[in-house]
């Protein structure tokens, strides 16, 4: 019976940290050097001009947001690192110190400015009774003072960073118990550190854990079935394998970066729905606003009437967000997103003295709050409406995205700039939301795979040497988008041709150096690194942990199993297996058909076998922490009926490699 695991994208995001050295780049081919290949890590004149042009048209002085990012810092972690229990580094405190300088030629100056602001770390006072810990994770942990303790809002990504953040709060403001926890939405960087601030015993003793309606289902299922692909792409999007430097990762656009800690999940004691729903937690009144289907499938914002403070979760932060994340997820609804922001603007804008969120820094002053919400509302509405305007006039997805120009207000309000999402990417997401994955051109409907067409393109363009020359001319002219397309044909036609890899990596590097989006920069630069060095030689990351997996409903877990089923490995007639989990009082049947696995609640009639084991042991089996033979020998796994059928079912489950090729075929 082969071992297998379930990929959980959210868990991986904290399991892969920077582990490579950019100086390990192999020597470029002599032919590429002779043809004028620039040195790795250097900006070309075209990149220098592009970055200088952006700097000349934007006011990149610190401004009011620079003041807001630094305002009222009370304390900071003085150690060099946040460590795991085994002594490994979860978060290196000085890793972004290099940002304390002028923007280099290898970084978009607007992204550099935003990364500087996001890197300010410590405990900050938002107002009396509201505090934030920022700069030790991708996200922000907000702390609200109750009558007897701390109410934690979004306990970061990892247990270790959350525990360090709470310690900083207690050491600075006085130790108090945690009397409530809020998850604003169903992404792991907002609940993964839960066990760093509370325990199951705390919950059993009455500490409430509140989340938006649909949180439990969304938190464990959004990325479950597609976890391996999403996790792999997340390593490119977040630059997890890149060093932190002026030629590599400088920030994600949403926050500094991801920690290397342990993700956990404590399920909520209540899921809140509706708009205007009130709850009192430790003497503090919260008014919740449902925002499901905007930035996350399950999300709420909330208002604190006694403090005139509005929390916009991740619906409105100091950046233009992703309507479709590059790591992959269900496309979001930009119109619903804009409407949700307009709702809180109309209902709470005039009554709010401060707005704070789950990323970045707050905005103070009633007029500034209104301006912030208006700009955030308008950028999502703008990309939605302009994409539809062009699409309804006949534009394809790419044409519609190219036609959406930067609005005037985006040059004036940095909170709307594309540090994470971009106009181009989000316009394509809006198009996909309404029209699907293709642009309506018949030739695109059933296209050949790129591995097939690449060789034909190279032949049609006159052969490899001619393609190289075309790409080099485009590169020399600073036409990097076209150069990338040309060189990519050659790499996919002949992936072992080092000269082609060198030129494509150099092209990706310049595109990364020019990118204003931290996600785009990391994606390009990771692609360049993989072309030069190959896939990271760091072993497969551990995808998941027992604490997180136990929160996954059993039927969802078996649905993820079914997505690994390879019918070509099954040579038996259809049969059924019944799984009984005594500890959770669940029974799930797997109908093993010729082409599909069909999970079903309850016991199937006349199964080929019945497997009885605790769900927690089944989770250990999935994670590779236990072996079937050991579980059977110990009596923790009992198989009644045909053991061969059980073995055949497990043997038919593919175990995809994590480090599969993305930038080469």
C-alpha cells in the first residue's frame, strides 16, 4: 500500500523559506556572453530608463502614508530572529534591513517605497485600546483591549510569529489573557497562528473564536483539491526560494513575506453572518459586515462603535489586490468587492476616525478614511467596468486588459497602485469571471499544447539561430515582453539549449526589475533562477500537519483523494470500500469505478472491504507519519474483507512531485 499526502496550499506557504544563494548562478554559455548577455543581477539601460520614468511621474516622497506606517511605534522585537522550538529560524528580524536606502536600479522605485513602509516592524498603537503588530509576517495581527484581556484579530500565519507578537504585546502593555479571537477571513495568513495565542483548553473554557459565515468550509477546502499546483505556484509568487536582496525578493506587495513556521487551525465557535450583526466580546461591541465572495470566499469587516474604528479586513488595504491570485484560486468578483467597500463607506465612513486592516498600516482622520474607502471602491469598480466596456465592444481577454489604462487617481493615491494585483492581471480576471478562459477566437478554442507548437514556431521562424537573433534584437531594444515570448518558444522546443535559457532568464530578470507588483517581481525572478539553476535542491516540503488536517471534513478529504485517482492503474472491476472512523463517528464509502472514485457518506452495500481506524490515524497515514503495516500490526487499522481491494485503491492514487517544472516543459 503506497504512501500519499494531500497538498494543502495554505500550509505550504509557511513551510518553504528562502534557502538559496543567488551567487550560485552557473556560468552563462559562451555564445550568450559573446552575443551581449548582461551580467545576472544588473539592470539594463532600458530597465533603468523605465524605472526612472516611473519615478519622475510619481511623488515618491514618504508622504502621509509614510508617516502612517511609522506612527506610534511602542516597541519592537530586539532579538535577531523568531525561532521555532527546534531552534530553526522562523523569521529573521534583520532580513529587510537592506531596504533602508535609496531605490536601486534593479527595483521598481514605487515597489521599493511600498516595501520600505511594509517592512517597519514592531508593536504600534492605532488608538487607545487598539494596537497592531506589524512586520513579522505577511499579515498584521490586531489586538483590541477588552475589559479583562486581549481580543486578537487575525493571529498571523504561523504559531511562532503569533506567539512572538503576543509576547511583545504583553511585555509592552502588561500581561493579560486572550479573551477572544477573530478570523476576518478564510486565508491561512489570518488564522494559521491560532495556537500561538490560544489553546483548545482556552476554547473549552469559554474563549470565543468568531469567523465569517462559511469560514470552516472555505478555510479547509478552497485549496485542498488543487493544493499541489497552487502550492508550487505560490513558491514563485511569494519568492519563497529567493534571497532577500536588491536583486531578488524585496516584498510581496501585501507585506514583507511569509514566515517559515507551523500553521494551525482552531475552528470557530461561531460563524457570523449578515450586515450589522452585533456581538459583545469582553465588554467590546463589534458590528460585523459580511463581505463573502470579495477577497475571500468567507470574509467579514467590522466596526467598533465605542471607538469609532472600522476594520476592513483584507477587502481594503494599502494596495490594489488580486482579483485572481497568481497562485491560483477561484476568480473573485470585482463588482461585489467594490460594492462591499461602498457599503461600509456609506454606513460607517462618516463615523470612523480610523480605518485599519489585516495588512499594512491604518489611516487616521475622518476625511482621510472617506478618501481611502472611495479610492479603494473606485479601483475595483474601474477595472470591472472598463474591462466590460471593452469586452462588450468585442475585445478579447488580452485586448481588454491592454486597453485598461491607469486612471488619474491611481497616480495620486498609492493605496490603489498595483503592488500585489495589477490592472492588467485583474482585467483578465474580470474577463474570466464573465466569459471564461478564452477570448472567443475560434483558433484559440482547442489550441495545441505549447510543447507541440514551440518546435513548429522555431521552424517557421527560420530555426534556432534565427529565433535567438530575433529575441536578442528585442532584448536590445528593451522590448522584454516580446523577447520573453520569442525565447520561451526556443526553450520549450529545446529545453537543454543553455544559450536560450540564459537569454530567457535575463529577460525575466529585467521584467522582474521593472515590475511594480511584488508578486510579479517574485514570479519573474524565481523563473529566472530556475532557468539558471534548475529546480531547488531542498527536498519536497512537508505539505500539511496533523493539527490542520484534522479540521478537514472527511468527505472533503476523500474528494481530494479522488482527484489523485489514476484509472490506468486500476485493473479490477468496480468495487466499494467503507471507511469507519470511530473517534469522529463517521462512515464514508468510496465507490471505486473504472474512471472515477466517488466518495459518499454512509456505508455502501456489499463492500469489498471495510477499513476501521480513527480519523486521526488516517490523517497520520496521509501525512506519512504512520505506515499501513505499522497501523495494522498495532491494531489501529483493521481491514475486514478483501485487503487486496484496499491496496489496489491506494496504489491507484498518484503522488505528484512538488517541484515539477513550470518555466520549462
